[in-house]
């Protein structure tokens, strides 16, 4: 059970990092608009 939970956690974190890299230009352009959301 613990291994499965950690696997899901790292999988989500990995996908999140990939999305951040793909949307890096988008975030840099719209930093001011998304400060409230983050």
C-alpha cells in the first residue's frame, strides 16, 4: 500500500514538472495574472 501511494505521488509530481516545463513560456508571460491563483 505504501509503495502504491508513493508511486502515485511521484507520478503526479513528475507530470506536474513536465507541465511546468511545457508551460514555462506561458507562465512567464502571464505571471501577473496567475499570482492570485497560485
